[in-house]
């Protein structure tokens, strides 16, 4: 089995992860702190690693998703997940779509209206998923992540050779309130919220249906490849922010189209106008990959969750949840777009403070009787998991004590 063919859910994870957390948050981390928050990116990726890994591991061990495992731990676990997902899925979908729309408006023109572009992008995503289903999603993500990685590496190399200033690698622990709030948001969505692990368990099962050669070994290689790719690309965007925007006086607009224009223009001003399309393509593919994967993942997990809670198979459940997601997202575009900053902040905070819940649930599931003994984690992963849970709880307490 070729390396390229082995890849699937891992790249979907990377595509879902490499969005707001990378293009916006990592770039902003570099712009405001230089290379000073590399410690935070590496540490949170290390401590979250086991909880993401356990999801496809459980799926391949049992032939069922993590959601089925949650029900075995107790229906209340599944209900908590359902409520939390309802509280955040529409806001997250709106946030990633509106940023993608702003980039599309700058790259393709036609109209500067982010709502019109959001509708166009949503229709394209739904069409891809309905016509091509998982197989087309899998193929497209290989192209998108490859394009994104190459264009970002080239942009970083140009920035490095164009920068004459000496760079400081001193690591920084923020102490003022605004910087702490940013740090928590940065780590909350880096490389992604832990509940994205649930998406990957479902994608792993879909990949296995389409390709019987996608076995346990392939799944772990695929996961590690995607996770490492997401981590490296996060570092690349910190580098771009540090080399190009550090000490900049620019204040980013809350308007999606203007924000996208500012972001691209700041890069091209420093790297040269000839790099405009390189930067625009890197940024657009970053956000489109996230929009596409979230359009698939949220309906997929909600369809499975409702079927498990109701105790029966529902016909067209996936399609129904796609429609619900699109209607909810469109409603925010039409009626709550002015409150988008607050909604995103709520979603980001929820992602962080609920991380210990998902971490504990995934650890409990993979070490329980519901997982075959030979699939349970070794001592190193157990120690790392416990350290990760303590890390996530500690930072959640720090956040709550600072802002509540």
C-alpha cells in the first residue's frame, strides 16, 4: 500500500485543524510575541496528542466510533457532548466560513459581500459532500493540504531571506489580562479542540469502508502524519507572523473581507507584490479546508449522536443535519453577524474549558474494558495522558480565576 494511499483521516484532521487556529491565531501569535509562544504551541500539541490518538485507535480496535464508546461509558456522557456541540457548531461553522469568504473576495473579486461569498462557499462544500461523499473529500484534502504546505513553506523562505533584523527566540509567558486571554484562546484551538478527535474516529471508519487495506497500522501512520503536519504548519505561520508582522502597528479589522485584505497585503508588502497569489492561495486553501471538513464533520457526528440517543437508525440523518447546519449558519450571517466576535469568543472559551472533559472521556474509554487489552495505551502514553489532563485542568482553572 503506497504512502499516499495510506493517508486519509489524518489529513482530514490536519485540514480541520489548520484554520482559524493557524492562519489567524498562529499568525497573530507571531505578530504580537515574535517567536515567544513556540513553547505554548509545542506544549499544547504534546499534551493533547494522546487524546486525539485514542480516537482512531479505539475505532480501529472496535469497529465503532468514539461516540458509541461514550454511550458505553454512560448515556450522560453522550448527552453532554450533544449539548456542547449544539452550543458551538453553528458559531464555529460561521466563523470559518466568513474568514474563507473574506479571502475568496480578495482572491477572486466578483463581490466584496462576505455573506454572498459565504453562501457560495457553503453551496460548493455541500455539493462536494453530497456528490462525492467521503471518497471525494479524502482525495480533495490530499490536494489542498499539499498545496497549503508547499505555498506556506515557500512564503516563509522568502520572508526569511528578506528579513535583515536579528530574531529573538526568547520564550514569553504572558502576564497581562489581554495576553493571557489570547494565550488561552490560542491553546484552546491548537492544533484543534479535542472534540475533533470524535470526527476522526468516524472518518477512520469511513476510510476503512472504502479501503479494506486501511488497517490499524495504516491508521496510526495516517494519524501521526496528519498531527505532525498540523504542528509544523502551526510553526510556519508563527514564523510568518514573527518575520513579517512583529512590532507592526496594524490593527486588524473585525470585517472579514477587510481582515483578509489586511492579512494578505501585510504579507505581500513585506514579501513583494509578486507573492500576492502565493499568499492568497495559502490563506484561502487553509480556510477552505477547514470549512469543507467542518461542513462534513458536524452533521456526521450529530447524525450518529442522535441515532445513539434515540436508539434507532434514522434515514437521511446526515443530510438532515447538513441542512440544519446550513440554516443555523445562515441565520447567524443574517441576524447575528455584528455579534460574531462575541460568539467566536464564547466558542473558543468553551473549546478550552471543556477540553478536560473530552480528555478524561477519551482516556477513560481507551483504558476501559470496552477496548481490547492489546489496544490499550502503554505506560508512556498513560503518563503523558495524566500529565495532559492535569495541564488542561490547570490552565482552565487559571483562565477561570483570571476572568470570572
